């Protein structure tokens, strides 16, 4: 069972180059968060415990020249709770030029 309203956020088709911000909303009764670990350096996070919002910014860099067509994005954010349990939140998108 997830502690988040939407543990997967689909941004749909996005244009490369401009950062994208998403917010994960926690459900009532969620354990205290011990650590938030974005899977790669292209995502940053901040957690507002009073509002129960985890704000993620995906840098959304340009698509490398050698990549043809759209690029599928699947960004993972690991959440570790103070009780030792963990959960994965995911951002997905299709990035175009």
C-alpha cells in the first residue's frame, strides 16, 4: 500500500530543455520520512512536512544528437521511512525535441 495519493506521475509528452516540476501528495497517517533519494542527479527534491508535499524538479535536459526520435523518461525517487520501510515514487514522460 502506498503512502502517496499518486505514486506514479505521468507527464505525458514534454518538450526537452525546460525543467519540469511535479508534486507528490502524501496520504494521512504516512510515517515520518527519513530519506528521499532521487535515482539520478537530474532530479532534486524538497519535502514540506506541514503540507505533506514532496516537490520534485526534473532538469529535463536536451536530447543528445545521437538519439533519434522521442526519449522515454522513467525517473525513480526512493523514499525511506523512519520505521525502516521504503517506497518508490516514479515520474514518467516521453521527451521530444
